[in-house]
C-alpha cells in the first residue's frame, strides 16, 4: 500500500487531465507517494509548456469524451480533472462546456463504476456557490453558480450522487481558486495574473474593482487533498464533498493585490479600464476537510505563493506578450488553434498526427 495509508486499498490511479494545470503537479505527487499512476488527456495545450519539461507517465492521449470501458480495466480510483477549465472557455461555447464538463464526466463515472473502480474523485469547484452575501459557506450551503463552468460542476455532482453505492464512492473536491507554478501554467487565475502583470510591467493590474471575495489555494495543496482522499478509509470520503483550501485564505481581490505589492514593493496597484465588481463573490469554510481528512496538510499561503510565482517568472523571462497572448492565454490559444485548422469547432484535433507533435 502507498505510504501514509489510512485504510485505503487504492493502488492504481487514473488521472484525467494529467497534462493540464493541476494534473502536471498532481500526477508526480501521487507517484512520489507510491501510487501507480496512469494519465489520460487530449493534450490540448501541448504547445503551452512553461518552464521545466513535463514528468513522464504511462498515458492515453485521448479526449475524455472518447473513453472506453477497456481504458478503465484494473483502475482502483479515478482523479477526474479533465475539462474546459475556466469561464471564458465556457462562454466560448456553452453547449460544448456541458458536453465535456458534464456529460462526458458522467459517462466516465458510469464506465468507471461498470469497470469496478472503487473511488471517483471529481475536481469540482467553489464556483458552485457562485454569488453570495458575506456569509461564509460550507459544504451544506446552497449552490448558486453564475457561469456555464460553475453550472456544469453542479450538474456533475448531482449526477454522481445518484451513482454512489456500496462499491462505488464518488467524492467532490470543491477547490478554491487555484494559484501556483505549473508546467502548464494558467495566467487567467487571480494571483498568477496579478504577479505576472507586476513582474512584466511594474504594475499590479486589477480587472475588477477589488471588492469581490475569493478563497484561493495552491495547486500543490489541491493535489494533497486528492492524495488524502485516496489514502482515507472509505467511510470518511464516501459520497462526500470537501471545500479545498484554508479558511484563512478567503481574501478580497484588493487584499491579494496588496500582498503582491508587499512582495514587489516597487510596483504600483492600478485598475483596468472599466473595472467593476465581479459577480463571482463568495467566502467558504475549509474546516471540514481538516477535520475529516487528517492526512491533508496544506503548506502554502498567498505571500509564499506570490513569491514563488515572481521568482519563476523572472527565472524564465516571462513577457507581457506571452502571458496575454495566444501562447499561454487559454481562450486565445484555443481560438488560434481553431483558426489554423488544428482544432475543429468541437475542440477535437483535425489530424490525429498533430496530437503530441
């Protein structure tokens, strides 16, 4: 059994989206903990690798919509991250968001159950809670998603709940807004973006008025939450939801900007033209995961994360044109691939030889 095991018999783990922002951090961490890791990813962002090269694993380069029962034979647990990962991509084609994030996720879970997979850990989101008042929300709070992305996560959780039985345990990790360095880094996330602007322009540029609340969490700590679920006894995780992060890391956007300013004191805080309140505003309690999963030990905070990001951007010479342009900007990159005919409108590669080329 993997080291640190608390009663699980999980050995072989399929990580969908292992070539994405979180997956490229999660998969090596699970391997280091002794799990037998297999990846599945369409490698949509193969042209977007940042910094160091990716770790290698047994993998299936395949769209999550095309998974077969055979792909899941011998798998003990699925860590399901694959999907369209942000609101602008969701807005690009709302129907496609539901097809990939919802319908394909439910189909994957149904096939996993049929194949004898014991645990299905769904990478959900605190965006399920959407817009709320100043109340701190826990796992029992009502959903109020305000984007196609958030709605797709809610629908998937509700569908997975119906699949739970004595032999199949879905788990819902409602991640706070992520940050941190990754080989497939995202720059549309608040801390990553603020530090990128500061590092490349000397200005900390806020795209809202700074008032919205947002819980944030490092991707290594998200990965530690997945590992903790894999290691936990079934009764601790069966068909349960966990907000992933630390309650202390609920911050207003302007507070995050101020912390970036303390890390980079020479930078000026500015507002984008037309900056207004963001309708995504919520605070969450992350006390439940600490209580139920004692093997979950988050190790990051915003200040430490801002320093990590700044050091990385300086090391690799990140430029404004790179992080705001189609090389790293998710929506811009997808539109570029479609315009070049590399992807079709359904986000499938038009020529299989282009995959991982």
